[in-house]
């Protein structure tokens, strides 16, 4: 867990909010995004998917491109109305950094989405 928190801090610019040894538990945050780590979640490490909405995904991509990250695919406009890119964290979890290209709420409310 200490390694996970350090990865988010050093590679992705999160701040470590909480880091306990007993019980093993940690919280990192960046802007409005909060991610928790804990011993009880260890069995699921590497199977998580987290979508992180950012105001400017191109700027975020440029920032992370200088890091040694495991990018999955490319920065691209997606058919579901978002522009995003994906990276794997140091435990194999998938992080999707995304900015909407359309008013997704209006799309869902219209029943077309």
C-alpha cells in the first residue's frame, strides 16, 4: 500500500491524505478525485477500473507523457462522446483520464445513450 500511494504521488501528482500502517489503509487525492487503498481490497488489486474526469485531457496527457507510465492505447476521441487516455497503475488497475466532448447528461436524459 505504501508503494501504491507513492506511485500516485510521484507519477500522477496526487497528494497522500492518509497513510496508516495498522490497519493498512491509505487515501490519495488530486482535485476532486479521491482514491482509497486498503488491506481488505488487496484481493482485487489489478482488477479495478477508475474513470477520472479532467477539464482538459490533452493537458493531462502531456503532463503524464513525461512520466514512465504504462499507457494502454492512445489519447483519442471515443464514439461514446469522450476524449480520453488510459494508464495502468503500479498494481495493474486501469485509470481512464477523460474529458467529455458532448453533453453526456443531456444524451442520457434523451434516451439516445
